[in-house]
């Protein structure tokens, strides 16, 4: 039972993080983020992934979202690693 509650707590925290990032992503366009992401900025890669996952400023595209999440996750960004796990299901 304790493991169940710990899992639920982690899920809620992660959901809050993703929701927070979604609000931040709205403030910047994909056009602004793409050069930073292509230059290696893990946070910009993650934000592009969120944009593709939600269809914000770009067409919704799960494959592109997973691609950007994977690139950011490979650089060690925890939010991207979590998002990659949840999108891959």
C-alpha cells in the first residue's frame, strides 16, 4: 500500500512539473526554441517536445515529441526522461 501511495505521489509531482513547463512553453514559440535546441540546449529540446505533444505552435505530432524528449533525456534532463517514459506507453 505504501508503494502505491509513493507511486501516486510521484505521478502527481511529475504532472505538476509538466503542467508548469507547458505554461512556460506557451511564452516562447517553436521558431525561437528550435535554434537553441539544434545548438544542443536540452531544455529547449524538452520544450519543443512538449509543444509537439500538445500541439502548441506546431502541429500535434507524437513522434516528434518523443524524438525531442529523447534528445533532451540523453543529456540527462529529468523532466524529459519522465516525459519520454509516459509518451512511450
